C-alpha cells in the first residue's frame, strides 16, 4: 500500500476561533448520490443532465489546495502550483428523476493518469519516472506530459448514433469520448500516431505533448467534429532542446548552476543585462552544466498546423494549413477556442498562453528563486488583438491534404479567449460574439512570492495558485461582423459593449469587470445549431485585492486599449467590487437584467437549460433556467468555511435571484471551468473504439533508438494496460 505522504492544513483558525477551510478546498472523491434542496423549490419542468469540469490537484495532493509540506515535514514542490494544473474531474447533475435529482462525480483517468499513479511520491518509480508540476502542466522526463482532460465536456452525436456521447477536452492532449451514463472514458479521438507532438524530436516520450483546442467545433447538421493539431511558433522554444536534455541527464547540476545565477540576477535593476546574462547561460548550457553533453546537431522540430476532421469512426482526416500567401500559420499564443458556421471554420490566436513556453516555465518547481527569474524574463503581455483565420468548408478536399486558412485583413482589435459564432452566415457574413478579457491572461497564476499591487503586502496564502486575474481594465463583449468571402472585418457593422457599472453605489448594476464564463440557449448542442445568438448571460468577477499582484500591475499598466484610469483601478480594487450576472441582448448589445451576488459568494459558471414543456408566451431564448456552480462563503458564523452549491435561476427573471439552491455534503469545489447539458444520460453508442494496448504498443515500438523500450513496455504492461479492456 502507498500512503499519502502529503498532508493538508484543514485546522487553521479564523479570527473568531472557528475552523478555517482554505478558499481553494476541493475534493476529488468519486461518488454517486442524491442532491439536497437547501433553499427554494426545484422547478417541476427542469430536466436533462448538467456537467461541469474542473481540475482537482495531483495524485499526490488528494485534492486542493496543494499542501505546503509533506507529512515528513519536507517542503512540497507542488505547493503554489497553478490550479489549472490538475487531474480533470466532472460533476454530473441529472434532473430527470425530478424531484430527486442525482449527482455523480468522476476523475478523468487517461492512460497517463495511471502512469502518474504508478510513479507518484513514495513509489519505487518516482525518482526516475515521476511526474512533476512544471508551471501550468505536469511532466515526466521519461514518460512525457499529462493529458489531464480538465477543461470542458462537449456533447457530440455522429451519424447512425441515437444517444451520442460527450467529449472531454484539454488544450494539451487528445480529446476523449466520454460515456454520459457512466462518465467513463470510451476512446481517444484518433490514434496516437495520427497526432503530431509539439516536443522536440529528440525527446522520445510515450506521452507526447499534443497541442490542440479545448473547444473543438462540432456541427450538429453534418455531424462532423473539427479540431486542430499544431505547434507554436518555434521562436518561443529558445534553448528548449538542450534544457530538456540536461533536465533528464544532469538535473542536480543544472539546478545548482541556475540557482546561483538566479540569486545573482533576480533583483538586478537592469533587465537588459539580466536577459543577456541568462541568454549566455543557456546558449552555453553544455559548458555551464557539465555532465553528459547535449548534441546540438540533433534534429529540430518544425512549426506545423493541421485541421482535423473526425466522423466518429475510422482515421482522422487531416489538412495541412497555410495562409493565402503560402506561409505556415505561426501561432504565438494558443488555439484554445474554435468557431464554426454552416460554411466556414474560424481559427484564432487566442489570448491564453497555454503553449510550450508557458508549459515549461517552471523546470524546478521546488526552487522559488529560479521561478522568479524565469517569470521575470519569460512572461510577456498578451497581444491586444486577435489574429483571425477563415477556412472555407467547400474548399476542404474529402481525402485531406492541403488547405488555406485565410487571414483577415485586420485582426479583431481586442484580445479574445472565448467566443461563439452564429451558425447562419447569410451572404457569407459571419457573426462572432467574443469575450474580450482586457489586460488579462488566465495562464498567469498567483505565486507564493507575489505581493499585492495596492499595498505591497504579501498575497494572502489562500489565494496562491489561483488565476492572477486582478482587474487591470474592464472586459468587453464584441459582436463582430466578418465578410468571409472578401476576408474583411466589417468594423462599421460591429459593436462592442463595456461598462464599469455604478461603482459608487452598493448595487453595481450591469458591468463588465473581469468577465469569466457565459451561456446562451443551445450552446454546445449536439442536436441543433444556434442559427442566431439573441440572448446571452455572462458572469463578471469584479475586483479582488489578492488577485491584483504587483507583477500583473506592472505587466499591464501601459495597456493599449485602456478605458479605466489606473488610479480608479486601484480605488475600485481596494473596494473589491462584487460578482454579478448580466443578461445581454445580443441584438441590441445592451444589458437588460442583472443580479448581484453577496460578497464572498463566487459564481463559477452559468449554463442554460430549456424548459421541458415550452411556454408559447415566452421568447424561446428566455424559456428556461440557468444553473450556476457557486462557492458560498458568507456564513455569519464562520465566513471562511466555504460550501459548494448549485443555484438555479429563472432565465427570464434573474434579478429576482435564485429560485432553488442544491448541494451534497461530498461536493467540494473552489473553481470550476466549463459546463454542458444534454437531454438524457444514456449509454454512449460509440462503436469505433481504439484499444489502449494497441495504441500505445505502436507508440512504444516507434520510439527513437536509445530508449529503454523493454523497461517502458514492462511498465505499461504492469501499470497501464490492466486498467483498460
């Protein structure tokens, strides 16, 4: 038996002497049960099955937060890791047994999950093969990168299927088909050999780094799934090959040399001199580190961008993409989101640095001095615009090959993480509704050495690991018109909404402070496309002192599209504006309703569920309910004891507040990500299944010479394959 060698501090005391539970307290326990109505009444006509995905820490941590110490008193190298780096977890709420809705939870147990379990702290394999949190991802120098499937679920239904399935997704890993009934993984999308990996060719990992989109595009009409497989611009991979070599072969020497350099330079005033010294260090890494040398003549990877199509069976169809000038697409940030209309596929360079340079920004997680130095040099501001490409679906040859992704004449003039498109594109005009998180990057997280921008005091440790999304300006929502045939952004026909709200009043009213997630009727439906988005609900996260660090303030103080003066930013951050939910009329691009959450109450998502029996007197876009996962910490007795609930709103009257609050004593979340809904949780009727054994046997067989293939084959035979049929 392997004992959990980490311990959690659950017994901190609040000021009134009552037990304090961490803000990030999150459980990874799998269970099934019945939800309890805590307040209000469950609507009789709510139905279907709701899902929410989120990360829940590592095989070592037992949930969140990552503990500061191991049980033996040693420092825990995972402490302060970003919460985005964690095993995927799905909560399912089934409203069909009304009035006794069921709940089920499940960890996303990919093959690499079992490899991680077999090599975790305390096992005989950990020293050689163990996975470690390195920035925003988890990697092993022998086995490769973790596919954590922690970001979203997406309904899909291919031809000749009646029930359909869900898709579990992640930015750095193959998506997997998920059984809606059991929440078990059914099959990856495509064989491993059909995907190109983003790590250098000299790194022979069984679990290669696959860069894709966490939000692939499914067309309910043609029943086709589109996604991407790409590598980031190789200019961002500076010295990556030799760094990986020395991490694998000369780790302790590498760490000691880099720590010595970091101690000398981390607080040096001349940033240019710091950059020069660090570049020299990495340029001559073989000389500085010593040990087994890295061969500079080893083959280098090349930038690539492929569009992939899957119809639920057989091999993936792949098109190699270039722009209209014949140049390869160079992605500088990532492709977190995709868009689709009846005639076009939309690709964007999203403002989320979930790519190799961010994945690898913390090679020695136990060394905070190295982390400080690397962040100082490696972190760059998000581009304040969105480069956009259009693929004409009629030009895609059925057999694959080459295709053109046409770059628009102008980028969308604001940064974008998430967006949705009307399925209808009359006369070749696309309508793209984008969430523009101004002066923000959700790949940044609060570090253990961060200080607050307002008072230069250390950040409250409860906020370590959270997204560093302190507001440096208001977010915006844009409705962009694109002429897909002329490849022009129709700025004169586009509209942008942004509002600071009534920040001098107790009720802030409709505002766009730190927009997080949004929903509308039919979002992610596998049965019917949304021809036109008419009503949209979004969450605004206000301002938070502990999330506005000095580092983020300095990064975005000169933001190009600034709407709110820096002094006012500071004043309103000190005030800590509350969270809210707004309904936006997308036709007019004006807000029509608003609900403000109490302080210390944090909505973590919002999803529309249509009424089981439509009401003919209601606009269909308003005829339903909204489900929100909510972290509640406003108990007057113990304000730091957070509880997890699901609040239900009537979609047409959100200002009246939730009509029902549901909970279960075993549900514990701090931060959730994306949501989905399907009418019923029927067993997946996915017939085409890729066996894990044959998939990875092929990978192992084709690894480069010099790899201890026999050792890896024995490891997979013992620790991975027995978990799969």
